[in-house]
C-alpha cells in the first residue's frame, strides 16, 4: 500500500509549492530567524569576509567581541572568547559546531557552509507580534517544530474542520450523520472501543501528546454540484473545498476553527467516498495556497483530502488512522517512509523497532517526533555528554504520560533541539502501539534513533532540511531526519543485558560526506525492565 502513496506524493508536494502569506497580526511568542551561524559581521549573510574575521581571531590578530554575537536572553550555552571571557547571554556565531570553543573545526565548517551556500539558521523564541505560536502549556517545552511552515498547533487548542462530501454520481455506501462523524473524530479516549488506538483522532493525540494537544472541531455533510470527474488534481480539490465552504457559510461561523488565532483555519479535512478512487483522492495533506479565499475572515492553511471513509457506525479505524497521519503533516512533520519507485523498498526504517505513525499510519509517534512537537516536559528530556562519564538513566514507558527520552547530542549542545543527535526511548505494545495493521511488525524494548532535525529555508517556507524527498539526502544515502540504528528486518529493539556500541550499524555520527562512519566512542548497556520502566547505562568506551 505504501508504494501507491509514494507515487502519489507529488500531489501533496504540488499543494506545498505556494507562497505562505503572513496571517493577521497579534501579540504572541514565536520562533524567529535572527541570523546565520558563521555570520561574524552581522550583515545577515555568510560571505568570505566572515571567514577573514574568523582567521584573524584564530591567529590572534583581532579577537572576536560581543559585536560578533547574537544576543539571546538566558541562553543555555555560554561561549568563551579567545580572552577567556564568558560571554554569558551571548553566543558567538563563530562556534559553528556549538562545542563551547572556537577552533579550526569551526573554520572548516564555516568554509563548507560558504562553499555550499547553505548557512545554518539561528532561531530564537521570543515575544513579538508574530501569530504562529503561543506559549506552551504549563509543564511542556516550547515545540521545536514551531519555525516550520504549518498551521495546525501541536500544543493547546487545535481545531479541525471536517467536510464530509460526496458527489451526485459517487455516494457513500454508509452515510453517517454529522454527529456520528464528530464522534468518530472527536470522541473521548476509549480503550474499549473496537477501533482502538484509532478510537478517535482526539483520543489518539491526547495520549500521544500527554494532554499537550486538545483537538476538537465539527463535521458537515455536503453533496457536490458536479460529478466526481469535475474535480481533478489539485485544482479540483481546491475548487471542491471552496464550493463546499461557500455553500455552508450562511449557516455556520467558520472562524471558530482557528484555535491558535493566527488568522488561519487550523486544519481542514475534505473527505470523499472510497469509490472516488486513488488517482486524485489518495489521502494527503498540503497548503491550500490561495490567500485571496477567506471564510468569515479566516484563510485556509493546511487541508487534508482523501477517500478513507467511515465504514459503518462502529468502524472508523481506517478513517482515523489516515487522518492522524495527515494531521502530523499539518503540524509540520514530514513522511518518514522513502519516496522511491514501486519496485523498490520504500520503508524509511525496518525491523520491529522501525515503526512510526509518520511511516506506517498505524502506530504511535516516536520520541523524535514527540520532541519536535513539544510533547515532553523539560524533566523528561534527559541528556548525556561524554563528560558525564558513566551514567545510568531510567526510561519510562513511552506510551504513558511518564514517557521520557535520553538525548545524546553530537556536539556539546543542540540549540532548540535542531541538529544531530541520538535518541533513546523505551517502547511497549500498549496504548497507541497496541493494534498495528497486519503488515507492521512491532515489539517492545529500548530503541535508538539517529536524528538530524536541522531546519532549512527552501524559498517556500521553513522545512526539515533532511526530510524525505529533500535534495540534501543524496537519494537517502546521506543524512536523513530520522533513522533507526541496526536498520534491518529483525528484532532491533534492545533488551536487558544487550550492549549498543560501534559494532551496531547506524550507531555512528555523520562524517563530512554525510555517511554514518564517525565513532560515537560510547557504549550503552540495557539494564532491568520492570514496572513499566527500564534502565540504560551510558559510558565512554575503553
């Protein structure tokens, strides 16, 4: 089934190839681009003159000063200049690898960024007039996904408008009422429901987010004016969305679907019958792309289209599993499966540990996704550095509100959780992992991801630089946003007594050619597993 979706992913891509206009302005807190790493003359560009400044510093001719820094209040990393001075709330943009020191490695990275014309963006979360992200709920981190161009908030109130539409010549086999559709999408979490864990989209995300996201919305029924063939391709989808909303506008106030008050309807589902076919109606999500179309003063951001229908009054598994995957895109996450030909392997991750909602449409989100969406408290993000020596961590069941993670950054710090790191979590076959589709193999234990969540401005918006389909993945042979270590069709979970080290494929950092060859120098031993938790001990090897 996945190869069909990969062939049709161009539909979603076409939806995204539009400018993203600014929404109506109101006070908020938001991630904002404030500059580039390596820009030492603060002219918002990386150029040869910046390399000359860094060379002068390294040779002792002209040490860097505060003028070569960006100011970040309460920055969590402190940088020392050549004079040994602690810059405190500043960070020096010359520290390309964020190691806390400025050396020849930084010069090499600066020149590489200059040569590739790909400077690393510097972000800051601060108060201004930006509308895109409100303060995180109490107890949760600010979502690192915030700078990514998207419209559905991953925290707080999130609204979904459901338009359940059919055609004069293509009707639903089962025609649910608006109340039945709303119960399927927004019903209370219910482990006893036969569709669990896709008992409802609201229930799934309430469990996955530990309550950080509260999904609600309404559903409306409509029959289109014209036959299904009158709505082909992307333009047909846009035409049908506009027609449906205009027909219903006199009866309803659509402004209620802007949960974060950014001027955009958070997300819209345009659902059609399964018989409408896969060519134009395979489930996908993208940007609406027309800022001149408004309903009740609101513009459309992301909208989901698809033919995953509700099958009966008791059967909504397929409807909700497709819906929550596409909502992941609306919150800024990419697909994790690979966009390749139908005769090739297009799984992004293999084995019993290689399952993920953004790959399989069938299970919980991984720790990498949950981190980016802001679904951890600060206390649940445990960090290991080689300077810690030997250190033991307790990991709690990722399918509970206590679920936590251990991060091992490549450098001494990863600003705003954008960069390269390993992530560990303890996964069980409970909660959102309890009833996967037949083609998805799952298991329990400790799993390790190798992630690079660097951001990139592609001219249309901010995206994850190494997301699948990106030009920077080198046809998936180079860096990727997310990989599973020991990426094979095997039990690649780790169990008590097992050791993870450089002998494990994928447990390596990326080298200058973007291949996983650099030794971590670390050894991880899985300890006891009991009472919904397990321990892992990390130490420098040798």
